[in-house]
DNA sequence: GCCAACGTTGGC
DNA sequence: GCCAACGTTGGC
C-alpha cells in the first residue's frame, strides 16, 4: 500500500470539483517522473489532494485510486492544451488513473505549516516543488493525517 | 508579476 | 552526448 500526493490548481480543478463529481480521470500530466508515479498507483491506494498556485497553497483532502493508469485521451486531441503530436493511439506516451473523492479536510493544511512540521523534512513537496505527482511515506501520511484530525 | 528551480529541446 | 537556450512550475 503506497501513498501519494497529487497537485492541482484549484482554479482549474479543486477538491470541491472532485467532491461534486465523486470520480474523475487525472489527465494532463506531462512530466515523465510524474507519469511513472501515476503508473505505479494501484487501486485502493490513497493520495493527498494538494492545491498549488493557491492562496494559500496546501493539502486540501484525500482521494483514492479507483482505476489504474490508462492512456490519457487528451494527448491525441489537437484541440487540447495537453495535445502531444508525438503520441499515437498505438504508442501512447501519457497515462492517467481515475481517482475518487474520499474527504475534504476541515481546514486546508498550508504549505507553510508543513514546512515547520517535524518529520516532513524529506517530503518531495518541500524539496522538489515542481513534481506534480509524488510519493508520500507511511510516516509522512500519518503525521499529516494527525494534523488534519487535530491530534 | 517576479524569478528561482529545473525539465526539455535541439544544434553541434 | 553535451550544454545553451528556452519553457514551465509554482511560491512568494
């Protein structure tokens, strides 16, 4: 059982959108390391939903992988901002899982607070800020959930 | 809006 | 295969 962190700009797609839709595909990832993480996700695994380029940026809640990665259709669409002319249906480059809504935290846990929390020093979020799909360790998962639950 | 970090592209 | 130029991300 692995844990993950998925970033999204809430002005484009927030945890409230996922709550409303309940399930959605996680399309638009165009970075190889992020893609590799998407492909490593297994049904039932959990991920933090992170709001980037937000005021403030931070972790908004939790979602669950409900379908393992399959080809991201937006790569084939010339009209899409995610179009990739080098991708073909026979040889897709980009993949997306489906994620389901689990919960929205009572309060968003801001990045500034995560930075000050002991035990999170090695999180990708705090060291590799541009990676949009990250792995989270068991310990980090527990620490952040404890904060979210006010423990 | 600025800019640091860093991933990608393409000429050689 | 190197590396300069360029583009993007995302916090501030």
